[in-house]
């Protein structure tokens, strides 16, 4: 199964070429230690030269008006290089929350800047214990509480706050808002804690099930990133197995290691099929299946990458440990895999 037509293939080639020049391992490590947690210049190039932030935004809001397949391609390529960027948090989650709200005024004010890469959004959603319960409560337009695990929340220009009462727009500089970047297992993903102490928000119109739909899109986009990371980890392992010699021969020539790399390949391709199926159907069930399978596949592939590289893989200087941390960090994002199993069993009639 594939989602790559001629246009998607050209997009993939453009993104991969730009990232190969400007997001090598050294650049990624430099970006994660920066104040923003990502390379702002690289993000500008991705937006200006390729238009990645504009892909899923309609033309009426200065976007490209493409679909989830194109977003998937970009997410795969960003996952391959572990490139930190506002793509997932702003151009996908934030933009989709606004579009799904149907609030044309909010979309017209906020989305053109997002599409151009000039401003970013952060969706404040999860409570301290995860995405099952909102962290912020609304009383009228007054917001109180703490949103956890906010993607790029410490540096976003506009905060979109999900509550039981609906969605609110808050300027990040508003009184009563405090933000801090928190330590994470995965240094390539910037997460923040955003606290509201009576901050005033502007209500954004939207359906009651808005966040359920946003979560479906989030899971699909995340699975694409996981597929890209797993594919890259496999490629690095194969290349290492070709060059590393033991007992006078490349270790990749040993049958036992061939079997393990073949198993890794099977996991990567199956995960890709699961993710592509979710792109095509866009159903909550397929999105959850992609989340569960791609999370577990990436964790398995990353673990084998560390094992097959040997002791060097767990050193800070080697990139294998970054893929391992991405695997375990992304598995927790938007809900742990096991949280989706009861609903999937129920949908299957089990």
C-alpha cells in the first residue's frame, strides 16, 4: 500500500533534499539545545521553499489546500532525521483544531501566519495524567489550570486551550499565563507546561467532538513520524552491519544478524502499511491501530538498533540513542498504546 503519487513523490524528494543539507545529526543536536528547541531558520526554509506549514491549510487562508497524504510525507521525512520543528504541534494540531472548529473569524486571523511560517500555535490539551482529561477549566472566558505535554508551548505565539466548555484562543503574552519548557526523555521533542491563573481567553466556536477528531489526526501524523524514524534506524543498522567487521568479515554476513535485520524490515514495512491505511480511512479505529502498532514497531526497531550497534550505541555521541529515546517518548504522546486497546477490542466485538 502506498500514498505516493507523482506529486507526493516530488514533495518527499524536496523535503528529503533540504533536510539532508540542513538537518544532519550535528544540526539536530544544535537545535535541541537552542532556546526554541528547533532551528528557526530551517523551519523558515521548509515553509518558504516547500510550504510544509501550508499543506493542510485551505487556500482561502493562504494555504496550499493539500491533504493528509501530503502531511504524512513531510512527517515521515522529519521523523527520519529526528528534525525538531513546529510541524506537528502548530501546522497540524493547532491548524486542524481551528479548521475543525468552523470559526472562520479565528481561522482568518491566525492561519495565514501559520501557513507562512511566521507564527506558531500550541494546543493546550492534556492534564497532568495524560490526554484523557483536560488540564484547564473555563468559567466564562476565564481559564484556570495547567496544561501538560504541550508541543512547543513555551515558544508559541498563540495558545489554543481545550476545555470541557470548548476551545479558547489565548495570546501567549496575556496576563495570567506562565509557560516553562520541561525536561523530556526525548530531547528532540520540546514539551512544555502551560499554567493559566484566571487568564482571559477568546472562545472559538466548534462542535462538541472537536478534540476527538483532532486526536485522530494527531495519531495518524505521529504514526507517520514513527515510520520515518524506524526506517532510518533500520538503514543505519544495515550500513553499520556492512562496515563493522568481526572475525575477518562484515557482521552483516552472519546469518543470525541477517534474520534480526529481516525482522526489523518486516516491522518497518508493516508499520508503514498500518499508517498508510489510517491516512486513507481517517477513522478513529484505524488511527488507534496505527498508533499502537507504529509505537511498538519503532520501539522494537530502535532497541535492535542499539543491540546490533553494540556498546557505542548508548553513548551520547552516537545517534542510535536518540532514535531509542524518540521511540519511547513518541509512544507516550497522545496516549499510551495500551489505553487504546479496550476501545479497539470493543470495536472488533471482542
